[in-house]
C-alpha cells in the first residue's frame, strides 16, 4: 500500500508540474502577445528588386508570389498572428499595386497605413518619413520569409537594454572559385596554399530590427541611408547594438536561390524547414 500511495503522490506531483509548466507557457505567450500589440511594425517595401528582374519589372518585389499569395501577404498574416495591431508599409516602386492588394487592411486583423517615398531612400532613411515613432518599434524588410517568433524577439530586445537589436542568422557561403594564399615575404609571390571552393559560415542580418525611437536621431534627414550606416553611427556614438540569433527558417526572397527554395517549401507544405 505504501508503494501505491507513493506512486499516487508522484503522479499527482507530475500532473502539478505539467499544469504549472502549461500555465507558465500560457502566461509567457500572453505577455508576448501584449508586447506585440503595443508595438508598431514598419515594413520596408519600396525597393525595386533588381536581383529578381525581369519579374520585378512588372511587380514590386514584396508582391512576388509564393504559391497563390504574395510574400508580403504571408508576412502581414504572420504579424497578425503574432499579435501586432498596426503595420506601416513604406512603399515606392509600383506602390499602387501594393495598395491595391492591401486596400485598408480592415479584413486582415490589423491596421495598415502607408508612407510613400518619392525617390529611393535606402533601408534606413524611410523611417524618418513615418510619423509618431515615439516608442519601441520593429522595422523589417518586406521580402523575407521566416518562422521567427516576433514576441520572443521583442522580449529579448526589451530585456537587453539595446537601442537597436538585429535578428541574425548563420549562413553557409561557398566560394565559386579556388582560393590561393601567398607567402607575403617572397618576391616574386609564391603560392603557400590552395583551397578549392572554400566554405565560410557568417552571421548575417535577417533584415528584422527592434529599434528604440532615439536611434532615429542617427538617421540623417533628406538623404538616402541604409541600416549599415545607422549601425555604424550608433556604434561610433557608443550606443548599445545587440543581436538576436535565430536558427530557424529565414529566406531572403530578393535572392533568386532563396525565392526558388521558398516556392518549393510552400508547395511541399514544409515551411518550417530551416
């Protein structure tokens, strides 16, 4: 009987542990959703997408189809599901087509507004055109496909006290060429090593940023600028810039190889593949 009673106690403790873990996950999910609901998202959708020409001669890059939907539609749905309530699209090239697709956003579960670039401004300068960015916000490229947890990303940013947090992904890059190394001390040059098509693993920006409004002071007004310019300006000023590594799915649709892979993943029903 003592053994049976002990087993019942263990089972009861296990149930309590499972319940407590479930409640903790639910609370964490609610906290992330609440954080997203208080955060505005700026989607950079004004680029021409020259790497995908000739397709982008008739479609803006964010409207390139993945299955029967535009990549930007998939992205906005993911933001809605993450709990965000307001998205501003920075548009430029063929902007009327993007507006025609999104209309006013009422049927998408969140508010969609637009900011129009009269001329190409790069990736950072359009933020200067967006009104009322007076609290933490997310800026992101409009041509990416990812399974990142935006709530977790925002929670990491708030906990780290960064002025800017960059979502990062480790990419394997293979050179198309054999690479030579030289003995610098020799004259004429002598080859000291030969590596055929070497591989490199680099931590690259995913094009997703959590930003404090103070960072906008480092974006010059009235001239083009990109996010690398902003990062350099912040670092030069001694501001805290952090990274959020993400190992899951991330595809840059602006690259032809990634675009083809995105179509293959969506058609096979395995979009969570990393």
